[in-house]
């Protein structure tokens, strides 16, 4: 998945607009639009700001897979889990356990 696809997905998950992201990071909306369209890419400082804003790693944004996990799906699962509240994490774990029982 490209940087632009990842950014678009994060914006949608957060349920914000590109304009809101631009305002929050003090970046021109047209710049964010260029990132989402894939016609431009952020510099290092902006990349770090985007990662911090979305609580993801720069490796995630750049699609660099360096963890000990077996797949990008595991990385995605961990990213989603870490973005949840403690209550949501507990519910997520319990739902996972139900799915495992159902599989057996």
C-alpha cells in the first residue's frame, strides 16, 4: 500500500477531512491533497508530524516492514489495537477469543 493510500485510510478512519488535518498540522490543504493524491510526498519533519498525529510509526506510513511480526496484517492489527481505548482493547480481545472458539 502506498503512502497516499495509507494516509487516505488514516484520514477516513479518524473520520476527519483533509482540510481538518491540514488545519491541525498547520499545513496548506493543497499540500495534504497532494499527499493523498500521490502527486507529492512529505519531507522528513512533516512525515514525523503525520506519524505522531495518527499515532503510527513512520515505517508504517512508508510501508517498511521491519518488525518481528509475520505479516503486514499483524502490523495493521497492532496499529489498530494501539489506537483503541483500554475499554475498546478489552472488548476487542474478548471478540478475538470468541472467534477462536468458533473456529474450533
